[in-house]
C-alpha cells in the first residue's frame, strides 16, 4: 500500500469542495439555520502565524459537525481593513494603504485557503469596500437622526423629539443637537502624540495608547461622539440574556460599564460670606456626609473658571491645572503615588447637612469623567481621602463605628457623630439621608457610569469618511442618504498632520462641496471613523452582502439572526464586543434587526505562544508559519495539533514535535484501511465505537476538542490491535474524524469507492443498545480511597483506563505530583487503584 502523501490530494480536494459549493449557506430553507462566526482578521503585512488559525479551525470543526447534523450552516469570512495599523504599515513601506490592504488580503486568503476551512466565500466582505462602508456611513446618519427616549427606553427619530415651543431658532437647534445620538463635542479628548489622533477610552490601556504605548494627553478638539451611555443600562441588563457567554467576559463588561448608584449632593460655594455658586457632588456613600471634612474638585471642573475671581491664589491654581493636564489617568489615580492638591484660598463649601464650611481643594486624584468631577471627601472612611487628609493636616472625623479601631474604615457598622443618623446601620442611614437631601431640595438620586460616550472621530486618513457637511449658512448638515457613500479620496500624501486636523483637509477638490440644504459653498467633515466602526455590524452584512438597497434584507435577517456561535480573542471583551452590542441595540430600536443581542454563544480562544515560551513575534524570531507546517505535515495534521494542544480557551506553547505526533496518528488511520474485511466486529469494539461517536459529538459542542481527539486516538489504537475491522466501522471512524481532518478522510472515503463528499454524510446516531449492554462502572481509587467511578465499555485494558483517567480532570487531580504510581491494582471491568 502507498504511504499517506498529503501533498497529492489536499489541493485537489480543496478545489473540488469549492467547486461543489459544499459550504454555501442558504441553499436549503427547509433546514434549521446555524450561524457560526469568526472575529474577522485585520490583514496585517506579516501574514498569518500558526496562532491565528486556532479559532478558525475550532469554528470550522463546529461548522462541519453542524452541517452533518442537518443544519443549514452559515460560516463566512471577511476583512477588517481600515484603521491605524494598515495606515502605519503603508506609511512605513511607502505603499498606498488601499494597495497594501489588497496585497495583504490576498496573502491571508491564500494562507487560509490551504487549511481546509469551510467558508462560504461568496459572502466575503471587506470594511474598506465602498459598497460596504456606504452602510457604515448610513448607520452613522441614523445615529445623527435619532435621539434616545428614556421613558420608552429606546431610540426614536429626532423628528419626534418634543422641543419646547418658546425657543428661538438657535436655541431650538442647540436643543435638538444636544439630543442626537451622534453629536459634536468640544470636550478635551485623549490624544496620542505618536499616533497623532484622538482616541476613545476603550483605546487606552492604563492611561496609555493601547496601540503604541505612548502616554495620552488631554487635548481640546472638536469631535464626533456617539451617545453610548444612553444604552448603558440595557448593555448591562441584557447580559442576562447571554447565559452562553463565559461569565468572565460578562463580568469584564459589567466592570467596564461600571454603574454605581448614589446621590448628587449640592454644596453651596461661598467667598467672604457671599454665595458665589454651587457644586453638585456625586457620592455612593451619602451616609458619611457628616464626616465630610473637605471637598475636592478635579482640575478640569468648569466651576474653577467661574469662581476664579474669588480665588486668592489663582496663579498657583492655574499652574497646577496645567501640570495635571500633562499626567495620565493612571498617574493621577494610582494609590501608591503621592496625592497632590491645592486649597482654593478665599473660597469654601457649605456642607448642606451641617451648614458648616469646609475647605475646597483642586486635586488631580479626582477625575473629570467620573460623577461631577467633584467629591465630598470623608477621610475616616476612604483610603485616598485619608492619605490626602493626613498630608494636608485636615480633620478626620469617624462617622461609622469601626470593628477594628483602624482608620480608614470602609466596612459596615452603626453611625456616630451624625445627628439624626446616629445608631442606624449604613444601609438604613443611606436611605434616611437620601430622603432628607431630596426633601430639603439639596440632593437628588443619581446613577453614574464608568462608561463614557464614544469618541468617534479620528484625525487620520485611512478610515470611513464621516458623512457630514459644514455649511457657513446652515451649520452642520448630513449628507443625504442617497448620496452615500462619501468616498475616501485616493491621494499620494496622507501623513497625519499632528495638529489635530485630519490630512483630508489638504485635499481641496474633495473638501469643497455644496451644501445639500442651501446649495451654497460648504466643506466636508474631514475626520474619519475609528477602526471599530466597520466591525460593529459586519456580521449582519454577511447575511446579504450584495444588497445595494439596504444594509440587510428584513426577511433574510429574520432567518439568520442572531449569530449562534461567535469565536475570537478575549481582548475584545470591552472594545469590539461592547461597540457591536451597542450598534446592534440601536439597529434593533430602528427595527432593522429582530433580536436584541447579536451573539448568542461566545467562546474565546487561548493564545498559541512560541516554542521558547514567548509571544510569537518577529522580534524574538519564534514565528512559525502555517504554510511551512502544511507543506511538511499536511493541513489535517496541523488542524488536529492546534486542537490537541490543550483546553481551547487556554494558551499553549507551540511544539513542532507535537505536530509530528498528530501526523503519526493520521498515518495510523491511513494504514487501517488494509485491515478492512467483511467480518463483523466483536461487541466490545462496537461499544467503544459507539461511545467514541457520542464523546466526540458532545466534546465538539462543548469546545473540548482536545478530549475529542484523545478519544479518537484511543479508538484508533484499539483498531490497530485488531486483526480485522469491519468496513462499516472504518467508515464511521472516517465520518467522525472528518470535521477535524477533512482532506484525509475525503481521500480515504473516495479510495473505498464512495461517491460524493464525506462532509455531506449524516453524523452517525449513537446506538444506545450496544452502548448500554456493554457498559460497566469501574471504581477508581487512589491509595485505596475511592475517588469516583467511570462508565466504560466492557473489556478495556489497564493502559486504556489509565489514559482515560489522565484525561479526566475530576480524577487526575488526585494524581500525586505527576509521578508514576508505585503500583497499579487493576481488576478488569471493576476497579483500578493507584498506589503512590
Ligand atoms: Zn498611539
Ligand atoms: Zn447650507
């Protein structure tokens, strides 16, 4: 018999699979649908390394399995190609980004095409295609033309907004603009001096640019912002609709949205006995109000400029404000760093519950984006306030009895030094003081979020143009929907200006246009969208990628939505996955999608790291190219190896020696064909086959690919021991192996004289009768202690049982220090005892 030569048939079968339209979705409407989505890649210049396809292989195995189970499976692929990395790559290599992106996509596609991935390529999309970003721009216009109706709890057309009748035209316009879900803002934004663009909070990591690591600065810049905060409550509440998301991801989203409930307390500001203003202070601990001994405001607090004339040490304060603007958020809030602040001389705040004056500090540990940019400091019961009060010798007044006589005390207990709150528990005191503040008209209940509105402008070239026009007569005017897309102009020079202006401003023939409202001369919006824009809705476009009438046909959307299974990296938990849920909910409000959440089940993929234990990177020279592995071992061996490396969601080290092992396994499967006879198998073997079918199917559904493969390996070893195996058993083995190894199984299928494609076979149903009659419960002991039982088929050898126990987490945890036991007592079908 010839050897297994993957080079001789993988390409041949790939061509036949594509030609046969095996992976086309939507061809059989009588089947139930199953939508399996990969997070689409950003096609970088360096191509794929072996870590990239891990998630794609897993989703492909599920796709193949679900097709065999009779589902109409949609499994598409596309390219997320706008954004900074593509632009920086293009600048560095002096190739226009549009050309670089096409080139990189071609490389990626070639690399993916040899891995046996069952994509429906007819639906391929790329976010940089004008036929695609036309609809990204269209969605932006819908945001602009909508407001959030808090009573109804959803977005509605801006034309339905109730505008107070007594406003003059300008006030009217401002009122409306202040309600749009896409709005212009002049608030200082996070600016990366290296990337030369504004960033959203989601683009930062501990106060630094997530992409390049530079410290971000606050820069006042006009920008477009999406009012994502209106959706904060729904983004939180609807996490409960997602029981098939990993809890860790849901928890990360909850923390990111960061809802806290509390009270806005009004402090009157006085100077020289005169009232000069008031300050709302958000607190989640109104019960500690009697212990407030100073008020601290952030350097960005607008009140500062209002009361500047009353502040005796204003030059000093001004300098402090400037210094704070140079610091990162992390520098400002780090508990280990020294807290700084300056007292506003000549001004004081009045505690509304005691009517006593307390000093006001400007302090940069208070952040402008939390609450009202001001805090009531209670040093006795807050860590930061305590450190600050010690440093500036401020009074520290306990108002809760501490259980350990230690300050600051942040636990619960009874109130003291708090007049009418004395003797109450913390939660009772919170209710009582909140009621009092509301009754007195000096406070109101409030909810705060860590989530901020989404800074949506980038001052860079390679992104979707924002479809707005600035007219000297009419102000900001949207581009009419029928004129979309606003094409990104092809230009030779697109370096970022660094001044905060988009490079598009220098392209005069593009910039100058006419106003859609008055027909006069006007200019286009020159900022572009962030790289997260196109990926916030791409899963909908696959459903109907060629539609030029709407972004997705209603009936088609109803058939396929929501995505049943979504696979990708955990690093997207608080970026893409929040943005996409937000856009989806907005589209739900518009009636474009029929279900409130886009992704029913979410699985995240663990990294593959280099053989040296480091992240794969050019820098370390530890990158393994999948093309080389496929050439040497075959795509099937690579697929199996990546799934066999360990639990799917955990990171694992690459070892080419391990790939040799999965290749040897496939060699065994190949040579087994020599053992086929017409004789029936014995019952024990039949039972093991049935058990393996059940195990592999269940493991695929639970993303336990490594244990599915080990079950297949155990079965193949068993078959190798036989003098003959039945043809039927061998075909069953090929069928359940085919999602993992589509090429080899197809070749063997064909060699055995079968017509058509193995991937079109039905997944075998488990013969329960065989399974039941030949099962036994085997007792597992460690040092004589029973630790569990295993339901096994009759007749398994000691080595087989040991292997199963090693792969069973509930049992192998009793294995002492991974050492070999001194003795193994084995009573076949009854008991195994490991003596250490
Ligand atoms: Zn940067
Ligand atoms: Zn106009």
